[in-house]
């Protein structure tokens, strides 16, 4: 192989000058067991693929890909020989016949590797139907984890990562999109969306309207690629920033969880009365404080008053 690093450009992998020499992958000696093996592939930089994924690509009996050209190119970059093994296309337009064929191969004891065009299989990916069919047939299935735009974006966003909801692509029509976003307005988790660069401006305007202009958010563009960009701010700030910008590339939009409504004194007392029936004053105060998102000092003071009555 020649010299250079490889970066994603759309659905293609492009070589950029570097002082590194690609070395052919030396697969592990262990045979790939029968079953479906779901392989995560790079979302940009080709070197992000894992050694285990390369092992599976090197040793699987049958290779399946959302885009066979992309998979062949990736294997070429890493020096993984295809040999005489079949490469089967499986995408949104594949019919039941393709699934039946793959199930039969697995049933015969073949190891079948499925690779999405980019990222982790089944995340906005046609491999979902294949995996569900394999599970329904009670056939062996495993995954070689790796790159995923959802997790990469969450890592860089600066937003809470302890709880998040991946919501996929919003509807293209404005009315349907606003209804769709409104359903998530009260969710207590970081919201993650994929979006087309052509609709980003409209999406941000509708998010500002339905989710609240002051909600913190982040826009991650071209992750792991040469022109990677992360923009952070309130939805109002980001909507204004991107109002006149023409953007390209893969985009992930993240929005902070909904603010918790302020609890009234009456609701705190009601919650404490229920909690004190089975808990100590200290435990009840801690429980209600965490449940309602209210200062423990305030809740504890109310709990003491109730306990004296």
C-alpha cells in the first residue's frame, strides 16, 4: 500500500498526504465462528476501524454490505484480501429473498459478516431487518463494536451523557416535524438527531419554537473527517448562527434535556407525606429532593416540620 491517511468525503474514502505507511492487516489465527457478525465501519477516518473488525473481515466465509464498493475499498486500504469469497449487497431495496439466502447460509454453518456503509450497523441502517430475522430464527449473532456518529457526537457535545435518546431523522415536512419535535419536548434526556445539511436551518428554527430558545444544544458536522466542526450554544444562538450558512456533510444535532418544572410547596409536602410513611426523615428528604429536583436543604426543613406534626 502507498503512504497516507484516509479520510471520508461523503461516502468515499480519500487519501490525504501523511508520513504513515499502510500495513496489511495480519488477522488473528482463531477461526470466525458460524453466525451473523455485525461490523462497525469508520464514519470518516479509515484508521478508526478496530482490529477485531478486520479479523472478521479477513476470516468470514461470506461478506455482506450496504454498499459493496465501500466495503471492498475499506478492505483494500487495510490490506485485507477478498479472495474468492462472495460479497452480497444488502440495502433498503433488498427483498425477502436476500434475507432468506443469508439465513440459509448461517444455518449451514457459515460465518456471515455484515458491514454498514459507515458507522455501527442498525443505527439508521437497513441491517435491522436482517438482525431481527436472525434473532427470530434463533441463529447465532454477535457484533464487533466501533465507530458510531451518535456516541461520537454525544462525547463532543458537552451535554449530559448519563441519559440520551436517539431520535433518528426528523420528518422533512414542517408540520410533521414540529409535531414530532413536540413529542420530545419534555423528555429528561439529551436528544440526538441526524439531519440533512439542506434542512438544518429549518430544523433549528422549529426546535427553537417547540423545544425552547434557551435550551443548550450542539451541532456536530463531518465527525472524524478533515473538516470536523462542533458548534455549541442555545438553540436561539445556533439558529441565528446557521441562518445564513451553507453547510455540507454529515450532521448530528443534540439538544439538552428538558428543564424540570419547579415543584410547589404543596407538591413537596405531598411527596414527603408519602415518603415518610416508609422512610426516615433523612431518607425521605433525600428521595424527594432527587425526585423533584429541589434543594435537599429546603426539602429537609419541610420534612422536619411535617414530622413534628
